[in-house]
């Protein structure tokens, strides 16, 4: 009886894969779908995004906020994508940005080529 | 039977098991790193500074809309006003490369490469070594509409606990005919080391 019970529990565990609940998939085109957070980070929040095109080049302004009570360093860079969703320029250099405690600030990205029609923002905390 | 099987297993393991399948050769202490990583080995001018300056200046200039109709631009050396040795040619080369990839401008020979261009034209036209039909004619070089020039300066402060370096890179685009600066931008970088 005990053996049968353990077997059933083991099979159930294997079937569920011990998986942790997956975060909801962001809606296509939403601000969340443009942000790729690399690794766990609790305090940096992407608030709003503005996308414009000036003189043929895509410009992205992103509002970030630090919900922590102390200063946080953030690393970020943009990836610029063409109509087919593939990069149209080489990778950008990672940039370092300090967000003071409870601060809201904007970062800006300018596409390197007029061919860019979409982007991803990569974020990472140390 | 068991001894024979064990022997075969050991030989098979020796033959296949220890083979190195990695496509590397040499010390495992040497690795290739990410060329786009934030470099903080020391607080002297580094690869991240060079890349950030080139990226920031190029994007700002390309997006400004000043360079309409792919004008011809001549790049001058960036003046190094810091106390460090910085190969500023690397900065201008990166800016030039990225602007070329953007396709917003064409470039004539840089001021420091102009002599090589003149020497080559003289060699082709005056030496009598070349077939006439293949010789590049003089008087056909395209003059620059704009020139790009800039400078990098630094303020360094030290205390017993801190070393603070503040870099300021300035770049401007000047209309050769009018002498007017049509575009200008700056990039500031602060690097602090706490001992």
C-alpha cells in the first residue's frame, strides 16, 4: 500500500516536472514584451516607454524606477531588430546606470540604422 | 567470463572515455570574453569608454538630421587633453565606421591620411610606371562639405580613499564653407575607485 502510494506520488512529481509556476507571457507589442530581464531583480521597475521616429531613426525613451531604499546599479543595452525580428546592427555595449533610492529616471536609445523597426531592452543588475 | 568482460570494459573506457571533445588548445586560464562587457579593471580610459563614446556620438549625429544627402565629411584627429595616453584615432575610427554603416555620410581621406592620397596620385601621374588608361586623374577628388573635430579632457581627483576621474568628450561638425558648427554633442563619463 505504502509502496503504491509512493509510486503514485513519484509519478505525479515527475509528470509535473517539479516546475515552478511560469510568469505570464506578455502580450505582443506591450511594453513588457520589449524588456528582457536577465536574472532575478526585485527593485528596478520598467514604468513607461515612448517610441518615436526622428529623421528616420527609431528613438526609445524608457522610464525606470528604483523601489529600493538604497541606490542600485543597473546594466542595460538595446537590441535593434528589423521587420523579420532579427538584429539589424551589431550588439551594443553594456551601459552602467545608477538609480538612486526611490528614483525615477529615463534612459534613451537611438537605433543605429533606419532599418530598425523594433527593439528589445536587456536589463541586468549585478 | 567476468574477468574477460571487465578487461574489455576497461579497454573501451580507456580508448574512448578520456578523449577531449572541446575545440580549444592551451591553458584553461585564458578565455575569450565579451567585447561588449562593462570593463572596470582599472579606472583609466578603457574599452567601454571608447565604445560608449563612439556609440553615443554616432547615434546623436546620425539622428540629428544634419547629414542630409550623404555629404562628404573629413575627420580630424581628436585632441587628447587628458593626462593619460589615449589613442584618439581609435575613437574617430569607430565613429567613422559606425557612421559609414549607418549610411548617412561619405568620407574623404582623413587629415592624417591625406599625404598618402597625394603621394599615390603623384606616383600614378608622374612616375610613368602605369598604363595611361588606368591612371587616376588629378583634379577629381571630392572636397569635404563638413569636417568633424573633437577633444577629450579629464579632471582627476584623489584622496586617501578615492580616485575620481571625470572624462568629457566633445565632438562637432563644422561646415567648411561657412565655418559654422552645425552640430555638437558631448559625452560625460565618471569613474570612481574606492580604496
